[in-house]
C-alpha cells in the first residue's frame, strides 16, 4: 500500500497548569526536510524529538510545532523590582508625571523583566512525547488515506494506458499495410521500373525500422510491474518514479516509430495519462 507525503496531525495535551499543543504538517520533498519549532526550555530535547519524527515520517517537508501555554499560576517571567524602582526614580528626575505612567514607561525599559530558566519537568516531557506519538498516528493515518486515493487513481490511469495499448496492438496490422502502400505509391510516382526483389528487401528494411513488437511487450511488462509495486507492503515513491520513466520511454518510442496518424493519436492519449501519474507520484512516500 502506498502512502502520501502530504499529511497533518495535531494533538492537545492538557496538564494541570499548562496546555501543550503539538502540530505536524508534511508536504512532498525529495528527501527529509525537517523544520522544528520548540520552546527554548526544550531546546536540549530537540535532537531527540527530531529523531522520533524522522523514524516515523521518513521523507517529506515536515513542519513540527510545539506550543506551551501556561494556564495556571505558574509563571517564569518576574518583575525586576530594584531595576524598575531605579528607572522610576530617574524618570521622575527628568519629568513630573503620574506614578502609574512612570511605571508603564519603566517596565518597558531593558532588564525590567527577568526570565528564570525553566528546568524540564520529566513528567511533562513524557506527556509531550506521548502527545507527539499520537500526533504522528494522526498524520500517518492522513497519509495512508491520501495514499489510498492516489493508489486508486494510479490503477485507473494504468488500466487506461493498458487499454490504449490494446488499441495500438489492434491497429498495428493496418498501420503496417499503410506503410507498405505508402512505399509502393512512392515508387510508382517515380515512374521507373523497379526490381521487385530489391523493392522487397527495402520494404523489409523499413518495416523492421518501424516495428514496435518489442516496445509493445516491454510496455505491457512495465505496466504490470507498476501495478504490482502499488500493492507492495512498503511505499516507495522513488521506485514508482523509475517505472514511470521506463513506461514513458516505451510510449515515446512507439510514437516515434508509428508513422501512422491514428496510432500517434493513441500515443498522445497515453502520454497524457502518464503525465498525470508522474505528477501524483511526486507525492508518494
């Protein structure tokens, strides 16, 4: 089963004095592009958090955010009273003002507030890790659901290309006849007597040049392999990308060898379906 790289997961952890919100967003990327936003108190745990995310999400452009809102009486920022009093005293010497207004001015001055470094609470950190696991479960479910939609779309388009290949196979005999007739007419227009044996040899040469038997077989095999890979236990977007390249190579060769308008029209339809597969395959993990 394939998995999309696009996803979203969110978990809110409610503690006695804090509300912790965890958000994970992911988009497609060639590799793992991980961006984390965590409070300064948890900077020392950032590498550990990144490792947990990388193991679960593997690939994609990942944005991880950890928000901590204090809802109780606990505060880490304190008023630096001695500094504020000094500011008020100095301001009063400069201008006669209302004490409340002087206080408003003083608390905006440098070092008026001091922040005490908050030590990590292990119980709180365990709650955060559990919240991250639940957010990862949510985003992976989202990715699986998106992957299921992609898989159905891939299968539909792959089967459409297979049906178009059947059309190519069906009209190939009339294409060969058309090429023969075109060559005979070209020779007749020259109005010269042509050695029939030599003509047959040249005809065989051109028919071999325009023969698409190998391309038809390879294209059928690539399409079957593509559908088998969709059902694989592991999601592998890069592998699907390689297979679509091979499918495209065979379709292009059939188009260049066709030399027959009805077949070239079918090839255009095949290319259109394949382009849509390629675009969506970029989102596969």
